[in-house]
C-alpha cells in the first residue's frame, strides 16, 4: 500500500504538472514538453488486464511522461516499466520518458538496470529510465530561492533522515515556501509536514521550543505554529481514543459484576491495560454469556470452547481387519 509521502508527492505532481518540468530541468538541464496534463494512469489492454502506474502526463496526442516514485526495490517493475512504455509507444506512435524519482541511492542504482533482460541466446529487452536520485547534494540544490516550489522535493528527500543536516533542509524548505503565492503556500507547507517521519516532526517540535532562537524568523514562527496545531490535533485524537477505550473498559467491568462474576485485581488490571477496541468489544460480547471471568476474557468464544470433541474412532485390530 502506498505510503503518505508517496501519495502526497503524487497529488502535488498531478495538481501541478509544471513541478515535474522544474525538477527535471533543475537536475538534468533538459526541458520537458510544455503543457503536460494528467492522464488516466491505468493502462488497459485488449484482454481484460490493467497496469496501474503512479502518474501519466500527456501533452497532446504524441507526447507523454510516465512517473514512478520508488521507495524500495520492486522486482515486478522489470516487467511493468517496459510493458507500460511499450503500450504508450504503441498508442501514441512516439516514445516518451519514464522518470523514476527516489530518495535512496541503492534504489536509484537498481532502477537504472532492472528493466534489462537478456536471454541465453542473446535477445535483449531493455528500458533505461531517467532516474532522479534526490540525495544530499540534490536536496541542497533544490533549495533554490528562484524556484521555491522545488522545496517540497527537498523535504521529501529527507523522509528517511533525522540528523541535523536533514532538519536544516526541512527548515529551509519551509522558509522558502513562504515565497510562494498565497494560494500555493499553505498547501505546500502542509505537504512538507505530511511527508516527514514522526521522528523528524518531534525533532522539529523540540527545536521550535528552543529559547536560543528568539527572535524567530517569520518562517520559523509559521513552522512552530503548524507543529503546535498538529500536536494539538494529534492529542485530541489520542484523547478520543483513550476515552472510548475507558468507556468500553467500564462497560465490561459493570457487565461482569452485574452477572455476579467478580473480577480480581489482576483481571481488572488486565482490562484497564487493554486499549484495543476490537478486543474489548469481543470481551463484552463473551461476558454476556460467560460463566466465569476467565471465560469472558478468553481469546475464543464460548461456543467454540463448548463444541464437543469428536471421539477418536478405534483403530481396527488385526483380527477385525481379517
């Protein structure tokens, strides 16, 4: 299942196709076709089969770009990338570009050679994609005051990193985002925070509370306010979950006592320690018919435990077989 950083960047590229052109131009110096627009990323064959891709952009009838965000090695791409490119080539009559974006060097090396297959006789099927590895140097290059929209890619490249250098990149990305038009600024700020790991977010929260940073820049203040709001939202969600769990725990203990099944201190501690809503609901259901606390808190239902065992059939003796 695609991760949040994967989906955030796909949405950004789909809503703003010009971002891809700016990224490719910055890292390779090559200009992509203008006026690329999102197309259906599910490719269909004559037979009922589908090939789902991350993103397909088309500019007119004969220009296309296939974009894949690759977090890890996926052997299936050995078949899927050549197949997708061949199908689009057949449909449009022109060869487009297959662009792979990754933040991991090992994945970048793999992506460059995975779609090359050779038989023992010598037949070669090869697709060499354009691989954009967003490493340390590339991340710093993307922190460009002339192109603040590229700051999202710099932050995305830090999704697996947590050191001081990574934190500095994220803070600078957030600062550059302030240069965007108001309509795009808030969306990119939210996108940057969405692609970061929980560990990085916690480091940023700790840094934002550092009194040595006073007076803080407008961008640093905006980042601090965003992090505080996110923390409050997370706290409210955790509080609701904790309250719902306590309600179930209270209901279970009340039901057990009402049925004359007195839970011991250990039983009550076990119930209070459980925050799994599904498990608490199961215990409540079992407590309605259980004959003991142990039965109510079991992992199997009473009906399953009460099912009579089928007696083993006696093995025939040599005399009976004869």
